[in-house]
C-alpha cells in the first residue's frame, strides 16, 4: 500500500471527521473493558502447589477474562457493521455521517457475523493442524529439558505469526468486498481473495507494519508473556501506536479495494468498447 493510498485515506478522514470520532470512541470503550476485566498477571496461577491453589480466585479471573472477550467480540461485530458502512459511503460517495452507522448495522451485521464465524473456524482449523505438527516435536524436545520446551514455544509462536502474515493478504479485503460490492459472504471472500492476489505485496507490507512491533515485543518479553504477564509498559506503547495507525489503515484498505473494483470495471468497459469498434 503506497504513500498515495495513505494520503487518500488521510484526506478522506479530514473530510469525514465523524469516522475518526466514532473510531476513537470505540477504542476508548475497548481499552476500558480490557483494563477493567482483562487479567494483568496470570503468573500467580503458574507453578503453584496444588494444595495451595486458589480455585476461587482462578474462577473469578477466568470469568472476568471470558466476560472481556465476549464484550470485545460482540461490540466489535456491532461496531464494524456500522463503521464499515460509513467508510464505504465515504469512499464511494466522498461524504458520510454518523447517521449512516445504524443503517449499516442493520444491513451488514449478519454478513459480518457470518464472515467472522468462518474466519474463526478457519483459524481453529489451522491451529489444530499446526498443533498436530508441533506435538511430536514437543514430545521429542521434552526429553532434553525445559530449555528445549521454551525453544519450541518460541518456534511455534514464530511459525504462527509467519502464517498469519503470509495468508492475511488473501483475506483482508474480504470485508471491504462485502460492503463495497454489497454481496454475500462467500462471494465477498472470492472477490476479496482475487483483489488480495493482485495487491499481495502492498497488503503484506501493511500486515508486517502491524505485526512486527507486536511480535518483537512478545519475543523480548516472551518469558513474561508465557506466564500470563501481558501488560508490560512496552505493550501499552505498542497498543496505543497501533491504534493510531489503524485509524488510517482501515479506510486505506477500503480505498484500495474500491480502486481495484473501479480499475476492473474500466478495463471491462474499454474491452467492451474495443469489441464494438471492430
């Protein structure tokens, strides 16, 4: 995704400040949920003597975690259905407003929900396959002690991150296709994948831009992260940084897909005109 596309995204946001205001409001709500419910330190439940294990505290922690994940998932689906409609309107028509949020929520919620369920199912399937591949290696490495298990964990995390990065360009335009083309989930996946192939390297750079800071932080603090200590100072910095970047990246992805559609339509029209001239 070139500088030109990012400039177009910034100009779109300047013309439509309601998109920024709504997105910032959404991020604030997400942060509040995470800070209020998400456990900051799970290390207290690691390497604990079974006779001293606090099942009540663990149960409360798990309930908070599940509640946080449920709220984030539900609010995310509700938000993106309306927000995607606003971005689409801004990209296609040049202007949008907060009034377009609820119509988009009603129109696209089911499609966004189905797409997310398919994406989760795909992710679970890949995770199962990866686990089957890793388990034999892990069992072999266990013979060589804790350091080897620690190394396997790092390798597994690295492989998973690499798979996410290289496959995401085929999927990331799925949602813009559903909104901009106003089509079903499966056809949106097909159209998004085709556009993803054409713009693979641009999209891969975007994915790497978003993944590398997080991956680097996990590797540096892997010992803490593996024990459930996620909220380190560097994590907060990266979280804020990526949130700011995503404000521009999300509209840019919609713009990229829309430009791809327009280019395709123009080529078809030119071919049709050439055919009539023969």
